[in-house]
C-alpha cells in the first residue's frame, strides 16, 4: 500500500551560525527553524503563515535542499529521507519537488528568453528532442495562460504577473509532485494575485495528486487556496488545523492576534482587534518556556518556565499553549 502522505517533516531544525572576527569564530546560532513537525498528504494544499522572520521560507528552502538542515528528517513519499540523498539521487528527486520564488524577476535569468529557459529544462532534465520540447513548451505556456509567442520575450518584457507565470511554467516542466510556493503572489498587484491563485488552483485540478506548500503572510489568500493552515512563530508551529476550523475557531493567542488583523470584508464576522505589544524576540536569543509569552496578553509566570507541546484540542486541530 502506497504512503498517503507525500511529505513528513520530523523535528526539523535549521540553525545558522553567527560568525565574528577575522577568524570567523562561531559565537552563537540563529535558530530559524527549531523543532518542526508537519505532515502533508498527497493532493492537498497546506498554507504556512506567520510574521516575517518566523522561519516559513527557511522550511520551504530546506525541503528543496537550498538550505541544509541542522537535524531532523524530511521523508518524501516512499523515497526515504531527503536529507540523506546526495549526488544523482538528489538530482533525481528534485524533479519531483520544485519551488516558485517570491520575486519572479530575480528568479529568472535576464539574459535568457522564455523559450531558452523552458527548452533547457525540457531537453536537459527531461531528455526531450528539440521538436518535442518546442511542442511541450507551447502546452506549458498555454496552461499558465500565456500565448506561445511570449516564449521569444525576455524577463524585462513581461509584466510581474507574466513573469510569475513563466516561473510556474518552468517549475511544471519537470512534472513535479510537490510545489513549494514561497510568497508566490506577495510581490504582485491585487488583481494579478487573484489570477495567479486561480491559476494554481486550476493546475491542481489538471495534475493528479499535485500538492502545494503555500507560504504567505497574506491570510486572506491562504484562506482562499489552502485545505489546512499551519501558523508559525519564532521557528515553531504553534497551531495547525483545517482552514475553515482555524479561521472560525482559532485557539492559540498568536493565531487570534493574526486573524484579528485581517481587514473586515462584507459577510465576515467582526473580530476584536488584538494589539500585540513589544517586538518579536531574536531567533538568536529565544525566550525560555513558551516563545510567545513575552508578547502574549494571557501569559503568567508558568508560561516562561514550561515549553508547551502541540496537543489535539479537536479532531485535526492542534495547538501549543498551556492555557488551552
């Protein structure tokens, strides 16, 4: 029986050394990701949200091995632990795991036309002949809503939305099973954001078992596209639930504060605005106990002493808070 989970992250830690002086002595570590567990099922979209610097992007980059984790494991389907793969094995698995970056302009080579970027992937990575690659390139461009004539343009000749569509087409060229969308729409205008979101949802229906990890700080976008949502704070996941459950019944104080900041739209129940005091602590000096206690309006002495563990408070709804 095949594994129903496409990705299983266990106790993932990514620590970056702090080096000083001519000799580059290590004086500490930035604990960007500090003990994350996350299971993603085949065919679902999991949203990953939190403030800037909480470790969302670091997790995405660790999955595709652009950041080398300090410890933990990332199990991909029946392929085993991604962190133990090297050389040809790693190159083979990377075809199945792709990433769409936040800035479509910096992720595209300004000297290469759309045709060259796509054809290199199809001929070198997929082993297609020139004619077959050209036909497949036209199909990919059509799938992302672009005319094949756009293939002859360079990145500076595209709009922001068109550049992101090219980036998505390049990722899809390898026929991946898992796609990390790292703030894939945050750099785009609101009207273009909706087009890219609808495109991603359409592609999911076209490609069987296509799975997304959608990293974003735009909660309204995450609510629209995600099946489940994980909330991160200072390197740890503090709440995880199905989208409707999380947005209608948040349990962790940090989640409540995040959701209270969403602009009130027609048909949405009004929330009491929660203003968090203080700044996010440095990931190089993580507070003891609950990491959120320095800003939590409900914290007491015990919160500074006890580090809460994730516990199930309702079917499929997990949260890490000793007050729940």
